[in-house]
C-alpha cells in the first residue's frame, strides 16, 4: 500500500526535515513518558529523523528502543542523529508499519507520532502495531487534528493551509478523524482503557516563524495541483509564498496547531 506520506518522503525539504528534527520525546511523547520505565523495550513506528526515538531511549535505558521507517533516507538521518547524540540503546531499520519484521509480543511499548494520519484505514497499522506489543503493554499515538490558530487571522498562512486541506480533500486523502479520533481508533482496534489528551505546537518567535514560513513557502510553490485546478495561478502562488515570508517577519505573527494523543493497553 502506498500512503500519501510515502509519496512525500523523498520530497522532504530541508526546512521540513529541520522542523521535524526539532521534535523531542519530552514534547511529542510527553503523554506516554509516565508509562516508561528503565529496562523497557520500545518500538517507534514511522520514526523519521529519530529525535523522539532517541529521547525515548534515554527514558528507558538500559532498555532497547527500535525506530522503524519506510523511508531509507529518514533511517540514515536517524542513525546519524543517534551517533551524534552518543545514544547506544537505540537502533533503526527500514520497515513498513503494515508488515513489521518482528515476532508477536516483542515490545513492552509501541509508539507512533504523526504516522497514522497518513492512513485512511487506521485499523491496519494499529492491528499490526498491536500484534508486536506484549499483552498488558501500552500503545501511544499522536497526530495532527487539522486545527490551526494564526495571528493575524485571515492572513496568507491561513490561505495556504486552506488550499493544502482542499488538495487533501480533492485527492480523497483527508480524514476528519485525524488526531481527534485517536481514542476511538484505539478502541476499535481492540485496545483497552483508552484515554486521550492534546497538546499544541506554537510558533511565536522569529526563529520558529522562519521555520514555519520555510515549510509553507515550499508547500505553496510545489503545489501544482492548486494551479491545475484553477484555485490559484502561478503569479498568485509566488505572491502567496512572498506574503508568508513577510507575515513571518511581523513582530506580532503567531501560529499554533493542535495535536491529539491517545493511549490504550493490549488486553491480556
Ligand atoms: C510526519 S513524519 C513523522 C516522523 C517522526 N515520527 C516524528 O514525529 O519526528 C511520518 C513518517 O512516517 C513514515 N512512514 C510513512 N508511511 C510509513 C509506513 N507505511 N511504514 C513506516 N513508516 C512510514 C514517513 O517516512 C515519515 O518519516
């Protein structure tokens, strides 16, 4: 199966890689950290550049953490990040979350950050993640909820976000239950005692807003579909990218987005 994200993986811009590489276990897995103990084994599915995975490894040391990702480039980056951080109890391998190369009940904890939102059918990856989780162990998932708040309102970033969402809907790839449906997705996959929480990623400093602008300028300029469908013309696309750049430099600019998390436990 090809997910939208698989198609997107090779096209990651340096800005998006940079933004993703700033993720940490404290922030992106904070909802799961209270359940981690030294010595546990953890699987991080769709680990990307591995910065969260490395934080998870610190939390369970001397336990082993495995990060898998379908993108070979992501795994290379993750290995380089682990080497740079000197983390010894983490390993990375290329693998598909739909066909995990591990025995049943292999891990004490399974985790995925912003992976499930790329699957229309979330039950398939969840069942496979549940298969490799040991009975009684927790699974933690966290995804975007498609809820952005920006200042000023109706600015160029909101226009770009609206077009981005329109493209997802057009391609039949948007799932309104992303993130906010995570508790229900876990329940339907058979996990018990499911509970949900949320957190927010906020950009309100020149440095973070520059990263937001870089990511969105790339998205705007690379979106041929928007032009093909007549939603915007090429000069409009370039103007929008320029407007985002200027918006990001405003002393009052602000962007935030909601992420929803859920934890469930494998029966047994
Ligand atoms: C938005 S990124 C999140 C990366 C990482 N979890 C983080 O938050 O920093 C989603 C990741 O899922 C990976 N991915 C997409 N489809 C996958 C699949 N079928 N199996 C494993 N990984 C997959 C992508 O290659 C990408 O690195």
